[in-house]
């Protein structure tokens, strides 16, 4: 392709160049960057296919609905026995001896299953009725068939009765219809045998038992001869069922309800029952009662001692349930979380996992959780404290989890009359609320399930199931005497839980009410869970030899003792800090901040108190479940598995369930994104790429391997901001093997608000920037082979680098086109028909990227994972709903977050920890809050791209008839709109008129406040503006020079536009550009005069200030009149000049900020600050105008509410009431 020099319409600085390299660069640079960026797209496609295939072969999603659970429930005990029942002793190799007893598996499974269901009830995920339907009876063994949970057998007896009524001719037809559903067959057999058992237990006379025996023999004989339909009137069976229901109701009355007539009523019912059987149902049954001695009344003497037996009463309850439940239990349980946990547990039993050893033979392990000052337990004040919208935490939780709230009230047997009545039961309600937030109480409860699981499993190991009395009760584990004590001791040996509360010592002596409450709550946790240990750093002042005092810091481990105090178990007397290095009154928080990153420091001081061969790292916002804790023995066996050969695992990765995605669309987006990463993403990283590391998730470390090789986290300041992944780097560099396992999962909370999510993304992007600069990345890259090196790149820092390239491609393309349009080369070269045809393929390649820029292909792994676990029809539906809820806007906005913070860290360094907060989602962020957070990362860049597009639309010609039109008008405009307005679209109540007025008032107040000592960033624009430049004060000279060079790009607007003005009369002289600078400096001088006048005359000499402004205004009118009349200035020239001069002023501002140390020595710093204030005022006004306009229309706010909370609407939640803070009047009636 030959390009001539072309004809310029601006001043040409190098007129004698023979080749136009600028045109070549502007055409080819975006194309090259697009192909470079495409590699990330190809990785997304590869990970989708590979992860999907791996997940399918690992049997993920085979049981994903309650229907699938019911159809495969029969096979679950066998699968349970294969994986969770350890082998006892040595077994002969003969085939018949290798086959294990199925009944033993069923017995053990029923114990584990019941413990699981009871834990669901304790967590208020199911109610009492659902618990009774799901639990396996403790009286198992009384019948010839296994007594399946009633939810499988519900409505089967009424259905069987209907079948019997409809069959008129042959027994074979009835047998076939009953056997069609195995659970109907089981229900019929169990019901028949349980009825006989109850009747026999009630009869004290031998003659009465003989009557029942004859009926039984007659029935069984007719079944054997296949004459049941001929000899029995089966259509009378519903009448018999009703009588048995009444009988069972009488039998289940409490002992206090029994009176003198109860025995007579039972006898009468039994007599009526016998009459129905012998006269109405049996065609030849009259002779059964004739041979008996009629001197004594039938069933006159009854044995009611069994009524006091709990196991017998439980049997009656179950029988009545089978007889009377007519509606299907296909929707049991109704709670979505309970369904998810049951189906995942059942599905995981069919996945490949090592067989569990006995508890005494398993690896011992510890769990370590770092804690700083997060919520421990919601207090009564916290729960009832209302925010500005009148919403309290308790009110919010009651509305978001209405079914769980009802279950809680049912459990504590309390019916509240009004809001005040709740306060009388806050000791029970406060934990319920805390278990639904991201609190330490929730985490501790979840982790202590490990101990409970080990106790149950240890008892199963110790008890010979074959000899165990089948009449045991559900509480037999607590009544097992020495076996229980031994199980508790072994569980404590095998499991240790240490929470590293670095400020516990400070909270203990603090006079701050919040800190003191945290201390007391942590102490209560230690008392509630005796095996819980708290590690903290204690500060002790000791005298020195020279008479002064020196602060010494000790790592201390304590446990709860009794009911009032804690006891020191161990001290690690290590002088970590000295007063010579830090102020004498410095708190531990500031000390940790000065030494290293908080979380790794917290982990490193407490790791000495952990025990065992394995160590699980758990974050403060995680949760665990009892059913998953039962599989911990299996997971730990992976460390010694032979399938890895010589490369034994050093870190075992586990999958997570994100439990914070149930209400808002943002929480759902984030939940899907995180779920995709912790499942299909890490599955591919571990196999086949072999580049999985540690990501701060519930990974299990080979403790001995890591404490002898640098620990589980690095704590160097700044560079180890993402401290978790460096332990993975460390393990891999020392020839460790990191694996990923999905048959066990742990709960994880995530940020649920827009600002929280953005803070988290910023923190991760900062961390990846520091990783890019670290030597660990360099060393791993050098050691890996070529393919593993590429895998390592694209799955770590390469993802963020590619995100940055995506944005840079837009900038390079638009600035390149701006150069062509402003210089006039577009008309003289690109509109040439020959050139136009040559560059068309390049334009097509660039335009095709517009689809990818939306991130549609990057969500492919998410769709694949949802398809595997929920079905591909569900995945497609969720994908469409996500797009309708503007998921593309959200992910495009987060693309800007990643790019800004990653790029800033690469350029300037200095990444810092950003607390994200773990609050609830429904709150309105003020306009000023959003502006402070996104001004420099999104709004400035969005407005820059907006001006580029406007200039290109105004002056460009070539793109309108090409495929680039789609790219420019859709893709980049979409990017601009997302960056400018996504924080407001996803901000609840943003378009309510009153909120808008309040936001504007708050914004104006914030912009007008002057800075000063004690002014925080949320009180004053000046304090915030100075804080935004902190990275420039700590950066290198090289970074400052690069910052200034990048700022010079804003001068191209002025340079190009002034030569297109009508007043320039198509002149290409350099004087035109010089005169434009004269105008620019004149404007700046006038603004400076106004500023000085306001300071000197604004208060005392108002008249002088008004005269000054009047003179300046008259001068402005005079100059503009001359320009319009004499120099042919047009209105379009005025607007074009504004478009050209605004970026120039921003360039001056950026250069002034970069050179702040020099400018502060002059008198110009105040002018720079005022210029910055003016630009922020303009940007704020541009952003606020659309919000104010849309707030006029009430339907916009309603549409936004539906958009943000579609998940809540689909669950029937009254989200509008929650947003408005309205109480449901009928709630307590």
C-alpha cells in the first residue's frame, strides 16, 4: 500500500519528510493491539471448553434439582459407604468378603443424614414440618424395608389407596402399578408392617393378638394366591385409613392430656377398626371373630405403656404422616439455600474422592482465621438502628429472608406482637441476624462444624454398627458415655481452630464501647466453643537497666474458661517491636501498618499456635456447613494420594459457594463472576495448565512443608498487597504441587454494593500491578517451560494487562483518527478510492472487536459453569436476564476500574490496602460519594473519550460509510456511557426527586468547603483533591516525566481545532496557534483577577468587587463584538473554541499537579487549585444534569428499582417497602 504525504490543513513542522509515518501508525497500531488482545479471548474460549469437559467428567451437576435427588436417592447410601465409611481392619481379598454390607452403609448414612438435616433446622433454613419430612427415623430396623425419609414417601399411601380402588379384576395389575414407583412399594410395606407392630404393642390379651394374627394370615394368604382383589373390597380402604388416623391422634396425645376416658376411646376405635376390616373390607371375614370367647369385650384390656416411649411415639408420628399427607413433597424443602446444599451434598457423593480413613488415622489439621475489627455479633442497638431511609438491619433481614425469619420464630417458640416485643428475645434473635451477615460469629460457627463432624464420625468408628441396638434415639450420641468422651478427645487432638484477633488485647482494655463489645463477643464465642483459641499480640511495658521503660510485644494464645474469663495457654516471647522505632502510644494497628500488610502479619504471628500436618486458611467472611465438614477426612487423604506420583500436593484447593448473591442484580453479577472463577476457572488452572496458586480462598496447606519454607503468606509492605497468591508462588517455586477439588465447598461472602465491588476490584488490580513488578513473577516465568509460562501469564497479570490493552486500543484508535481528521490527511489520503479499498480489511478487523469489547465472550466460562450445575437452558435464560439487567454495563465499568488501578500501580507503584466493607446492599450512595470514588478512574476518562467522539463526529467524514461506523457509534459510545453513568444506574433510589435534591445540596456544600486541619475528604473538596495527588508525591522522577508527557496529548485538540475555525480563514501559519495561546492565557488571567478580587474585596468591599466584575464583563462583550463584526467569528467557532480550550486547561492542571513541589514555591499553586475546582464543578454539573432531568419522571425510579432488584421481585420480596423503609402493618398481627 503506497501512501503519499497528503495535504495538511494545519501548520506542518517537518515539511521535507518524504514518508508519512503518522498515517501508517494511526492505521496499523490499533490493528496490532487488537490481535494482541485477541489472545485473551482465545484463552476464554479454551478455558470454557476445557473446564466444561473436565467438569462433566468429574460428574458435576448430575443431581441439580429435587426431582433428580428423588430419582437417585436409593443409590446415595451406597455411594456414601464407598467414600465416607472407612474400612475396618484388614479384609480378605476373596470377592465375597470384599462386598460390604449394604445395611451397614444405610445405618451410617442415616446418622450422618439426620445430623445434616438437624443442622439445617438449627440454621432456620427449614421448619419443623420439613425437618420431619426429611429426617430418617431413629426406629429404623422395625420393618423389612429401609425406612426412607418421608419426603420421598409423602402422598404415596393415598395414591396407593386410589390405585387399589380403581383395580377391579387382577392382582397383577395392582402389583404392577404399585411397583412402578419403588417408593410407593416401600411406603406400602412400611405402613403395613408398622401398623401391625403398633397394634401388637397395644394388646395385652392373647385373644386380641390372635384376631390380628388371623387377619394378617388371611391377607398374606390371599396375596400369595393372587386373590386379593377378589377376596377384599379394596375401595373401602380409605375408610380404614381415616380410622387409623384418629387412633394415632389419640395415641400421640401428651401424658398430661390423658384422662380416664382415653383408654375407652382407644378401645372403641380398635373395635370399629376390626369391624370395618372384617365386615366391610373382607368378603369372608365374619368367621374371624366367632371363635373367640365373647364373655370379655374385644380389646377391653390394653397396654398403653408404649405411649411413654419416645421411639414408639416417633413411629406413630411417621405412620400418621404417611397416611395423611396427600400433597406431594416434591417442593420440600422450599428454601433455595437448603435445596442447594442438599443437592450438592448428594451429588458430591458420586464424585471421585479418596476413601475416608478412621478419625484416629486421619491427618490432624488446624484452621486459621485472621480478624481485625470486623463485626463479631450484631448488638440490639445495631439491629434496631435506622439509617437515613428509616431501615434497620433487622427489618431488612426480616424482609429479605421471610421464610427463615418464620422458621426462627417457630424454633424459639415466640410470636411477636410488635417491634418492641422483639427486644425481649434479642439473645436468640441477634445470633440469627448475625448468621446472615458477614460476621465472625458466622465464620466460627461454620468452622466448628469440623469438630462436630469428627465427633460423630469417631463415634461411628468406635461403635460396632452390626451389634448396635437399632432402637437408638436421635440423641444417643450424647448419651454414649465413655465412647462420647473418647470421641471428643480424639476430635480435639485432630482439629484445632485459631482465630488471630490482632487487637484483642487492645479491645480488652479499651474504654471504647464498640471495642469493648467486640471483646466480650469474642469471649462469649470462646465460652460457647471450648475448643476455640484466640491468638493476639500483647503489649507489655518493662523497665530497662537504664531506668526507662521499653515496650515488648508477645504473641499470646488464650481460650475460654468457665463463664467469665479467658486463660493464657501459651506465650511466644518474641520482641517484635520496640519503642525506639515507634511512638510510645502507637496502637497495634499502626504498628502493623508500618511493618507490613495487616492480614499476613496477623497470620504470621498466629501460625506458631496451629498444630497438625495440615492448615486451612479461612477468611473472616467465610462460612462452612456440617455436611461438607464430613468430607474433610477425604480431602486430607489427597496429600498422600498415589495418583500424583512423586509430586505430592502441597496445597489443596477447594471450591466456594458465594452466599451473597440472592437479592440485588449487582450481587448476582458478582456472585456469578466469582463462582465462575472459583469453579471452572480454578479447575482449568489446576488441570491441565498446572498454574493454580493460592487466592485467599479456603485452601488447605501442607503445614510442615510451608512453615519450613517461608510460611503461608508474605507480609512485605506494598509489594505483597495480594499476599495470598505469593504463598502459591512460593510453593510452586519450591517444587510444590497445587491441586483443586470440587467435591467439597466452603461458603464465601462477597461485596454486594457498587462502591464495595469497585473497591475490591481496585484492590485486586493494585495487587496485580505489584505482582507484575515483583521478582516472583520474573522467577516463575524463567523456570516454566514455554506453554506453562503462557498459561501463567494469561491467568495472572496477563488478564489485567489485556484489559489495559483493550482500553488503550480505544485511545490509540481515537487519537489516531483525531490526528487524521485535524491534520486534513483524512481527506487527502484516506478518501482516495485506491487507499480506501486497501485499508478496508484492516477496518473490518478493528470493527469486529466491538462485540468482544462488551465482554460477551469473557462470560462464556460463567455460562458453561451455570450450564453444568443448573442446566444449559437455565444458563441461557440467566445470560439473557443478565444482559437485560445491564450486566454488560457493569462489566464494562469494571473494565475501567481494572485498567485505571493496574495502570497507575505500574506507573507509580504505591498500592495500598482498600477496606471494602461487608455491609448490606440496600442503601443510597450520595452523588458526592460516587464522584469522589470514580472521578479520576472513570469520569475523567469517559469525558475525554466523549470529547474525542464529538470532535470526530464534527470533523470526520470517512468512517460513515464503512464498517468502522458500527465500532465508533456503538462500541465506544457504549463504553463512554457505561463509565459515566453506571455508578448512578446501579445506585438505589438515585432517580427519586427528593434524593436528587438532597444529593445536589450535599454536592454543592462539599465543593464549597475549604480544606484545613481536621477536614476529611468527605467534608471538603480541597482535602479530597490534595489526597488524590498522593501518588504523585511518592513516585519516581521517571514516572513524573512520563505523566507530563502523557498529559501533552490534550494539546492536540487546541492545535487541530484552531485551524478549522472560520476566523482562521484556512491559514496554516504558526501564528494562528500562537494567537490561540494568547486567548487561553487571557482567559486564565481574567479568572485569576476574579479570584484575587473575591479574596480582597469579596467581604469588606463588595462595591469594588462588583465594579471589577462589571468592567471585565464589558471588556468581554466589547472583544466578542469586534471579533464577530470585524474578524468573521461565528457561533460554531465559539463552541469549537470551548471544545479545544477545555482539554488545554486540563493539560495545564495535570502538569501543575505533577510539578507541585516546584509550583508551591511560587504564588501559582492557589490558581492551580482553583482551576481544579472549576473543572470538578463542570464535570459534576455535566454528570448531574441527566440525573436531575430523569428524576422528574417517577416511572424512571420504578424502572430502576425493578432493574436492580429483579432477583428480589422474582422471590416475591417487597423491595419497594425495604427501599422506602416502610413497615408492614400486618406483619405482627
